[in-house]
């Protein structure tokens, strides 16, 4: 994947976030985890930059903003309390090696584990459970019994067409991406037959729809780049999941890849289009029992290091397509 010297410097120089540097070296340039630049960048995550700023606001028991003993206080108000910050910290590359992450992860496991012993009990929605599983897997809790039972729940709740849906439905929707995203975080050598089959069916669901074709008209928010995504879908989310699962050369990704290429700015960067939520709930079917506070790492409509390294990572894996 060709990256101009100026963009490369912008992504890897001292003013960039260590999470971006780490992702660029490993995902775009394919450097070994043992590479000195990779190790320095990874060690800096949580000490400087976005992750450090988020963690600086954490309370001693691992939560943010609200206090109390209920599961709900980890979830609302959106998108500034513990659940949402944990998702972002996992994306940025934090793990249970940091005691601050252990406190948050164990808080989620303790508060959200239902009678069935998995993480579906709070809402029974794959958007919530899938996000929690994906986050905990990235934090390093893959062997935790609650996470294992939650993985089995995600597999069981997959629809007959291969998709998932956060609301009652007989069929899946592209918006229900969290189930497949969670399963994608399981290392290949740790996937049992049920997980492998679920991944295959889920990937085929997205590929069959070319990541974007659902219904008679195109859904505008899917064609805007956002971060954090929280539980919202866009084409970059779909491309990230499918390419990480090894489907980067599938020709059915072609329209989505061309869309991503079209979003590249003349200077070789990508921008975030908007903060979430940026859709009209009267048209999109979403409801926002307020208040809602966007969690912003970078401003929209300007060159975004996160969007750029994300796009370059995807295109590196999708070059044959």
C-alpha cells in the first residue's frame, strides 16, 4: 500500500498518538511485534495520548462519570461512561496488563453477568453483548468463563440467514455487526467448529450484501466515516471486520473498497465525517433516551489520523480486491 512520505511522517511522528503509530507499523507496514518501533509505540499506549487522557478521568474502582452499584450506570449516559470508554480503550490497544484496564474489565464482568453466566442478561441484545465480548477479548479475557459462555450465546443467536439483529427479527441486518466483530477477535487456533461455522455464515451474509445493499435505498449513515463507532455500522466497519477475517481478496468487497478509496483526500488522508449520533431517529428507527454526549478523539471534517490508519490498514488487506 503506497503511503506518501508526508502522510507516513504525520502518522508515525512524535505528534501522533502511540496507538496510531503501533497500528501503522504492524498493520500497514507489517512490522514484527518485536520491532523496536512497534514495542516503543505499544508501551506508550496509556501513558501518553488518547488512552492516557481517557484513563486520567477514571475513578479508582474502574468506572467513569457515574457512580453506583447498578449495571445501568456503566451504560448511561451515552457515550461517556464506562462501557463506551472501555470499547475505545480496547480499540486503542490497551490490555489487562494495565491494572486500570483490569479494574474496568472486572467491573463489567461482575455487573453484567446474568443468571445464565454470560453477558446477555442485561439486555439480550447482540449489539451490547457483542461489544462487551469484543472488548474483553481485546483486553485479554478470552479464557474467562463468562466470555466463553457469551461467545456461545452469540453463536446461538445468529439468524438463519447468517446475520444478527439487535432487536426482535427473524432475519439479520448489516447494522448488527457486533456479533461477527466479536467472533473475529478470537484467535484462529482458539476457534471451535461452531465458531468457525458461525464466522463463515456471518461473512457470507455481509459479502452477499456487498456490505451496503439492504433495502431499496441506501442508508446515508453507512456511507459516512465515524469514530468512535460504539454500536453504529458504516462501510469502514464492515471492511475492517471482513478483511481481518481474511476475506480481503473477495471480489464482492470491490464496491465498498472503491467507496473507501473515493473518500481519500487529495493530501492522502481520510477524515471523520461526523460524530455519533448524526442520524435522525425518526428516519433511522433509533431512539436516544437522553441525554447523549459524543465521545470525541478528533474533530470531524479534518484530516484524521485514526480514520487514515484504519483506511490504510483495510486497503493493505484488500489490495487484490
